[in-house]
C-alpha cells in the first residue's frame, strides 16, 4: 500500500530548524539581490533610482527599501524593452523555453535543473514514483503544462500530456491507462469524473485515480470533500504564477500552503507597502533567487494571509492560509487570467459596441463567463454580431463566454470591466 500521507522531496531542507532556516534565507536573499543587480538591468535601474545598493540589503526587513515591480505592469514594462523589460539576467538564446501569456507577456524558462520548483508540491500532495499522471493543463504557449510535466518526471512519475478539453477522451484515457494522479483545475477534474460516470467508469470499475494536485482556481472545501467521499481521491491545492513558479502548496494536513524553501515571500499592505504580520491580509510579494529570471520584490497582485505556526507534517516553512482575492480587477477564470485591458481589446474589435463588461459566475463547480455588450446608438443586435463578439473574446482571452446584449443601465458596477460574482464555499 502506497503511503500518500507522509513524504518529503528534500527532508533536510523542508524540515530545517528555525536558526538554520533563517541563515539559509539570508544567504539566498543576498545572493539573489546581488545577482539581479549585476545582471538584470531593470532591477539595477530601480535600485539605483531608490539609492539602494545590494550590500545594503542584509536581511529580509531591508527588502522594504527596494521598490516593487508589479505583475500588472509587466505588459508595459516588456513592451518598452522587448522581450523581458530588462528583468531577465540572460539573453533569450541562453534560455530553455519562452512562453506567452495573454497580454501578451513573455515568461522565460531557464536551463537550471528545475526552474519552476514544483517537485516538493507533488510529493507533499501524495504523488509517488510509479504514478501515472494525467496533466490537463495547457501545453500551448502557456508554461503550466510543461512546468508540472517536468516536475512529475523528476519525482519518478509517468505523465500523460492530456492538455485541456475533450472530456470523453480524458475519461477513456483515465480508465485505459489506469491513471492514478491528476493535475489541473478542480472544476475540470469534476467535469471529467462526471463524464466518466456517464460512461460507466467509477471507483472499483475502471477508475483508479487516487491523488490530485489542483491549481488555477479556488478549491471550495465542499468540492474537496466530494472528491474524497464520492471518488476516494486525495486532493491538495497549490498556488503559483507563470512568472515565479511554485509559491505555495498543501501537504496532507491541508492546513495552508507551505511557502517553498527556495523563494523569499513577503505579505505587504497594498496601500502602504509595509509588511503585515500573521493573520493579516497582505499582497503576495516574491523575491526569486533564479539565475535566469531573478525577480526582486515582484508584486503578484494576489491577496493572502500567512501563519508561521508549526505544521503537524514536520515542514518548518511558513504557510499561506488561503488566497483571498486580488488588489485589481484582474480575475482568474478557468485557470486563465483575464485583464481589464483585454476587455478593451474586445471592444475595439467590434465598431458597433459601446462597452463590454464580463460577468464571472460559478454554476456548480464550473466558472461561467457572460459577455455583456452595450451597443452604440443605431447598432442592431444580431446572431452574426453575437458570434463575432464571442470569437473575438475567445481569441483575446482564450475563454468562451455567452454574449448578452444589454443597455448601459443594466451594467452592474459600471466602473468595472470585470465583475466577479463567484462565491466560494
């Protein structure tokens, strides 16, 4: 019987005593800041503008002297100096891969043994050597598919690069190849399991799925409980970004997401920039010791709460208790970020449209996107126009949504391009 409750990828590092952990953090902090200052022109520029030299960043508290680089500004930063806005420490030809996120923004992958650091997350979630894992994250342009794929291979799993969509084939493959692990969004996992049920595939009758690592959207506890009780699947969640890779992952205890040992993570007050303590809401800010993409004080826009209370699993890192929202209108839908600027792009593609507002809701376990379109005076609603807006939205956001023609008075929160009405229970 495989023990999926206890296990470490690097036990010595993951269970470092507090004094050893603090010394380790100071060492990687100083190395990261020095490397970024010497090799990433944008980091040098922002530190010089603030009058800060690498030798002046001696401990975590000193990071507050360094200005933030905001994820929401990446598009404009990169556009001013393609392709990486001076944040990369090596030229594109020295990278392993370059990915494209909506915007577009460009995400580099270095030639380090592990650029994204997801190995610990998989082991903590219960994945073990010999697991056959169905990876349903996108492999096209986005880094998600490959970042998880390669971590799974490094811990000894066999990967099925399933990608997104095609639920009937997903269910058939799950049965035919005796899949034991799943990677993807929680809503898509439930969609595949429901399709499998329609095909007569169930626990004890062709379904052998035992463990799942989900990301890209919230995991309601009610849905986690359903996975466990109805299907016998141990589901744990993780948090990360295309820029910085793994930023948090649950262990078997599911009492928050462990912050990876290899990064430096702060929570700061979005208004003042001051660090916040345990139990307080703050924006996730990352300093990334990475040879290729050494980010220093990269503000993700995500809001979270952390605790440094000991975890029963034995890991000594602090934990993010949950992601509670964002500081801007950027919204993650079906695992994809949607930006207000993208709504503007959709508007500009349709001359008949005065304004568009996206309404994000949740039906059952699935995200739904409604595209509310206000037409200009004299423009006439039609099926052809609806189809064109639908296709424009899919092209810009990589998501499908239902187009509804409305009057300006029908718009809720008119100042917003994206209105998130989902409830997480």
